[in-house]
C-alpha cells in the first residue's frame, strides 16, 4: 500500500521530498519505498493508472481558477478571472470520469475505499465540483455524496501552505466527499 501524489510545481515536489527526508532523519518512517510523486498535472497522470487500483483520491486545495468574484474572509470581494479560466480547473467531467475509473469499489476494511475527497478554501470550488460530479452520473455507476465527510485526520492529516494562508486571511476550509 502506498501513496501517489501529483504536483505541477517542481519546488513543491522538492519541498515535499525534503520534508520526508527530515522526518526520516528524526526517526520517523522511511516513506521512500511507499510514496511516489508525479511532477506534472494529475489530469495527465490519471489516464496512465490502471482501472480500480486507487483506494481513494484526495484533491487538496486545487487552484480554483475563479471565473467569478470571490468573497474573502474579511468580506472584501475580489474579482475573479474570466469564464474561460474555468477550463483550467482540475475538476472537469473528463477528470471525474478518470477518477471514477481508477478508484476501487467501496467496501472492505477501509471506510475510505472508493472515495473522492476535496478540501478547499473556496466555497465556489465546492459548488463547481458538485456540479461537475452531478453531470458525470452515468448508468448504475452513480456518484453519491458522503455526508458527513469522514474525519479529516484519516485522509488529510497535514496542513498545506495554501490552507495556512487561507486561515490567516480568515477564510473557512470546506470539505466534501463522494463515493
């Protein structure tokens, strides 16, 4: 059992590898044999993954590419991008199809098996993802919202720099999950 991560920024990948090494040097687990990091867009990685081989997929603080104004924690409204910017978001119907394809079917000992989990500080991104997931309802293989969201420490036990920044700016963290 291992972890696969995808990140488009080389500096972030390097930082992750450095943190893993620092933890190992302090007597923590040696994750080198169980963690793989893909330097690139997850949308290019997903088609390379065999069907039904991922126990869960976590999308943590994706770039929202806001196509509409966003209200910050202090109440200020910040102008978003253009409607066309939404095409750059990670969550698209094609991506959700790939996520469905690579996920294992739910059940078994791990309650998180077969889940797609989202963490973001942008409520509009939750709305966008929910809309896209609902568009991808095909046949008997339907997505179902999981409510309540499983305990975060089980699927996202770390805090990213984006999350820290959001909290410092007074934004809330939004969690959503589907199976």
